């Protein structure tokens, strides 16, 4: 057999057949703007699965984005939501806002409001759009998707759920999900833990340990996530028994990314020791590059508001900082593989490079075996 044909076969897994893609590569849905319709379509056109982050989109914006993706690709894609409900915790809005006012002074913003009210969840309306538009894959994180699965399947959507423990994986599979994403501790963004510990703690099981245990525990395709940045990581994921890999941080610097220049430049300057898991940005533990905002919270031993009140409280500050390109004052969510980032690539180039590198690794391993 031609070695290249063998390598191509190894890079086509049951997950690829399940969702109708060529390569077992998924671009993570990253909320806040990085995952543009252009990025999602480009990844899907290149043979992977592009995923749109929809948590912060209105139903109207979501429908527009889905149709923009469809205008650029005929390939499968996904839409991602965060399921965590409002959580208990520090309710002292006045103290938190006065702490944030210290940062607001730099941007000449008025003091933060103390009568915060969470708007009603738009998730039912957002899901209605996803099902009405017949999106091929519904991706979820930060919670048990049990209540969504029947409706998703009825609409023809596959359901992909992110977990951080074997117990969570078994839970979602018993509920009927089609794909499990095992999120290792190295991953950027929010820890996709269903229930936080009494002091807000989350399990931190590394990708290398988590993935094979999840694979052994369930009978659906498992994707590896966390610290995967290149073809070596893709092959390692397959070696652990995964049917593919989900990458987020690697796509933050893609040309189609909506991440700000200040965000991208800070990621390029950071290393694997510069990230920290912190609840300071949203009230939920998330891995981010350290900046002044995080450091001052840590030094002051200040407690943020619970999810999602903290994001609402600091929204004006984050927006002003992003407009000014001040990366010390807004979330810099990212994983630990930062030295492997590359500047200026298109999303399709990233997918192609992942595949080429993976094939080279497989060829090297085959030559060692022979």
C-alpha cells in the first residue's frame, strides 16, 4: 500500500463519516467575536468542521451569521452555545463595581452601575434559529445538554458536548449525544465543567490523561481538546484513541479571526507559563493570558461576581479596552501551546498545515516501524 494512502486513511475517522467532513479537525467556537462566518466557512471548505460561537448573538444576528456561512460553503459546520445557568456566589455588586471603577478611570468611563439585572435567556429562541436553519452540528459546553438532544435530533442536527471528566462524558452519552469533546486542563477559555466545587474550583485533568479514559468509558466518537496546536498534536490525539481534535487558540491568529490586533499581539508575546485559570473575567474559571486586570484581582484577593453577572458588570470596561487596544484590561482567553502560534495564516492554510504535519509524523513513525 502507498504510505500516503495509509496516512490519509488514518486521518479519516468515524467522526469524519458521522458529520460528513474530510479531516478530523474541528475549529472551536470562541465567543466574543473571534469565530467569524468567514473563518467557519474557510475551515469547513478546507475539510475540517468550522464552528460558530453563538452565545452572545441575538437570534437575528445568529440567523444572519448562519446564512453568511452558507453563502460561503456547502460543507457541514456547527454552532456552539454555553449552557451554564446563573450561579450563586458573591452578590456584592457595589464592592465589585467600585473595584472595577479603578480600571474605568483609565478610560474615562463613568462608575459602573450597581442595579444589574440579567436579561432573560435567549437560548430557546437561538436554538429555534439553529433548528429552523438545519445546522448540521449543535455544539455545547459548560453544562449538561440533556434537555436539548431530542429537539436537535428531530431537526437533523448532531450534538457535540464538551466535558472535563469521565463522569460528565458518561452523563452526556447516556443522554444521547453523538460526539464528546474531552477538554484537557491545557485548553484555553472556560473550563467546561458542569458543576463547580463549593469554592468555585474545577477539575484540571490534562489532555493526555483525560482523553484515553473518556475513550474507554463511552461508545461514541471522542475529540481531544487542550494544548493541541499542530499536526503532532493531531496524531497524538488519534494515538490516545480520539477520533479527532478540536483547536481554538491556533485559529485566533488566522486572517479571518475577529480577535483584535492587541489580543493577537499579546498571544504572540506570551509563553506556556503565562496563562492562568481565573474567574475574574466572567465569574467562571477560564484559562487566559495574565494581564494587569487578572494580576490586580489576585493581589487584592478580590472576588468577582458569579457567572454571568461579572461579564455584565465589566462589559463597558472590556469594550473600551478593546477599542483602545489596551490588552491589559479585557479577557485574553488562550491555551498553553502559545509558542506554536503563527502569524498571518489563513484558516484554510492552518487546516492544510495540520494535515501535512500529521502525515509527516505518521510517515516517520511508519519508517521507524519498518
